[in-house]
C-alpha cells in the first residue's frame, strides 16, 4: 500500500512539474500579415494606413516584437504583385492576413480558405462576392467597408456646389483597376441627375503620364476633376495636386491625404478610423472568434475637407454655405 501511495505521489509530482514547465515556456507569438497597395514608404511618402493599424494594435495592448509580429508588404500599385505577396505571407504561416488592396483580397480569397482575412474595402463586399452577408460573412473573410463607391454621388453634388455651373467633370483613374471596381459607373447616375457630362481620364503605372492626362482634360473642356482612390494615384498625389493647381482645376478626391497633399477637397469615410478599427478584428480573432461570425462594419465617421490655400491658388472663392459644411478646413 505504501508503495502504491508513493508511486501515486511521484506521478502527481511529475505531472505538476510538467504543467509548471509548460506554463513557463513562452507561447507562440501571433504573426499578422498586412499587404498595402501603396509604394514602399519613405520619409516623403509614409503609409498613414499602416501606421493607423499599428496604433490600433498598440491601443489594444499589442507590442511589436513582444506579443505580436507584424509582416508589412507593399504591392507598389502593381496588381500582379498581389498573388506573390499573399503566397509569401502564407508561407510564413501568418495567423491573420489584413489588406485593403483589392488585388490582394482576390488573391488571398483564391489561395486560402482557412487563415482569417481582414479586409478594408472601398466597395460592397457582398456584391463583390467576398462575404455572404454583412451580418454573417461566412467563410474566412470579414472586416470593414468604407462605402467609397456609394459616396460617389455625394462628391459630385459637393463639387457642383463649390463650382456652380459646371457641365463637364473629368474622372481620373487607374486603367488597371479591376473591372468589378471600375469607379466610372458609380458617378453616372448623379451626373445624369445633375446634367453633367463625365470625361474618363485613365493612366497606367508604374510611371503614369499625369501631365498628358491633365492636358487631355483641358483640351476636352473639363473644368473640374474627381480623382479615384487607387494605390497608383495615392503614390502620385503630390504631383496630381501640383498639376491641378497649375491648370487651375478644382479637384475632388476620395480621401483626405490628397487634400493634405494640395488637392482642393475630399469627401470620404475617415480612413485612419477604418484602419484602427481593423485592429479590433485581429484582436477578436486572436482571442478565438471566427471571421464567419464577425459582422462586416460600415463607417460611422465621414469627413468633408477643404484646402483653402489651394482655393486661393486657383482663384476659386468658396461660398460660406459650403465652408459651413466642412468638417475640416486647411488654411
């Protein structure tokens, strides 16, 4: 009997020591992949979206290199790079893949059915076939929609308020944008209602001939422009702003970073807010939630921003009524 008790005690001791050793071993640090469509950041061209996402993680208690690893990748506005970047991150066994880039979203959806994918998309993820519904996404994809395409009509209305009497508006976009997200069609209903003709202006990367596009616009009688938000045009926003000022063309953008670069105005969901909120999805998934059960969120904060310095440079007077609608004015 004593031998049996001793054997049991020894087993209990060994079991306790085993548990203690396991508890003392450091756990696996989660690895998060993030694919941006933008160019590789520099001091002159930072990636504010990646920084907003990183800040969102920090706000939730994550410290890079300590309790999380962040793998940042940049497609540099080249859709054909998306698949290779997705494959690279999958080989690294990332726990979650985060991307706002439509080409990367499509590549990730095709390459993987198990690793959670967090999207920050400009369009409708249901119509684009990414999720079953906003409330119950199903599968391994969830995230946020910024409703960028849904706000197209509002941008055109604001542009007409700022520049009354306009009859032709140029739509500057990236010719390599996937067909399903072609922005031109989203502006057509509002243009028809406002009796405005739209002039398509497409450029191609990696070094788009923006000067030629602006000259084409001027020759076609275009007096105002809308810039479609794509990684290629984001990376050239400073040059776009300079050309708009040189040609005295009021320019409406689909994001505040264009206005900060010198374009006249923008109307869009708050981009930093969207990327900070993307971090909450990562946190929930790392704590055991399934993407299929996490509803796709829509934006709650929208911003109308006007650059008054640019307005003065192009000789445009903006009415007090329009200025009163602005959420932020750059002077």
